[in-house]
């Protein structure tokens, strides 16, 4: 993991096409602005985990249905 210190309005560039800007620092919270191509999905980790769990559940159900057909 790369750990960086940034101040308000400073930016981080990832792979030339993703830019993260520190928008605001308030107490123990940091607001980030993220610029990325539309085809790059961006999710908070808890949302990403929920999506992965749902996809795993669907995949398991599909595999179970396939096994029943055999």
C-alpha cells in the first residue's frame, strides 16, 4: 500500500487517466473528488463487497442449476 500525505486541493494521478483530488478535510473525514473514464467503475468498499457477494450468489445459483440439468 502506498501512503501519501496531501492537503486540500492537492491531487493524486493514477495511470494518467484517474485523478483523485482532496476536496475537503473536516476533522477525521476527507472528501475526495475522483475523475476517471466512464468505463472505470468506482465504488466505496462496502458497496463493492455487496456487488461481489451478489455476483457470487448468482454464480453459485447458476452452477447449481447447471448441475441439476446434467
